[in-house]
C-alpha cells in the first residue's frame, strides 16, 4: 500500500509470512498538522493465543490516537513525549493482560518515528527497527538508527560474542525488554537530523533478520524511482528464510 503527497511518500505492508497462520505484527502511519508532521509506528506482538496480536494493535492504536491529538508539533519536547506515550501504551497493555486471563503475559516490541521539519524523533523498545536511507551519501546509504533490545545485543555490547556469532545465533530474537510485560518500561529515544531527500524504513525482525543491508538499500533506492517494493520485499524475506510475520514501512521525505 502506498500514498503520495508533495512532501511525504509512504509504502507499507504486513504479512503473515510463510509459516504463521495469524499476524501478530501491526503498522500505522499518517500525516498531521497540515503536512508538517509525518509518523509511522510498527509493533511485533508476542504472547498466548491471539494475545500478541492484541498487544501490537493496542500499541499502535494508542500511539496513533496520541499523535492525532497534537496541534502544535514545534512546541513539543519530542523525546520526552515519546517516553511518556510509549509508557502510557505499555501500562494499558499490562493492565489489560492482568484483567484478561487469555492475555496473560502478552507484550510487544514497538518503534515510533515522527518527522517534524528536518528532524526525525525515534522511540523504541524491543527489536523492531528504524533505518535511515540517504541516496546522496555514497559511503553508507543505509544506517540502522535503533539498537535492538535483545539478549544477543547485550552479549555483543559486552564483547562476549562476535558479530558473526550473533548473526548465526538461533536465539537472536530473545528480547531483553518489551512493552506491556510489566508496569513501566525503559524507552530508548533518538533525534536524527534529516538532509532531504531521505527515506526512513521501519520493520519487524521477520523482515530485517532475513535480508542483507544490500538488499534493503537496493529496495529503498527503487522507491526513489517511484517503484512499489512492498510485495518484492515480502517475497525476498521468505526466500531468505523468514519464519515470522513480516512488516515493512517506509517514508520518503522530499525536499
């Protein structure tokens, strides 16, 4: 699915993948405040029967509603706002899991990207990611902006394993923290200056764990040429061995 306007161009897709019968991923995006603000939210749920699906949709819905209430984006301390709103969503999911036995233990990853003027504000928990694609930068066109909250990343940070060992690990999707599993959550945030035109890409691990940086860069290059790469990326992720739900979203920010 894609949407084009003079400032922002969106593409997104969320698919069950080749092995799952239901989709526990969720994605939402939009434009607010007369084209002055663009946003995207991606989540990857986990839990008992359908509970992961509940958690991921609760998260994106809560952030969507919070964003739509914004009237003056230039006056907001965005990193503080992201921490507050992600925690607000976290606590709603946690309370719901306590009240409903079928939802016990449910949780979700979550990554939020908000573009205001020439800045992108990112907040995340878990291993769903945000990337920056810069077509004018020939040295490094694709940069991962988020750092996974996973046990593998903890070991990498400590120097206990190598990048190659991390890539080949069969438990690399074990999270070190997630949204909704307890009251309160530590949120990582970041501000990134955008040198337009650029693209942001948000994804769940069902996509980025199965594709190389080169494939992702090549696909994002195509969107600058007006190509819809959504179905192509799903197919390539499945060919690359993805056994999870697969979600991809991008925002091209024009001059």
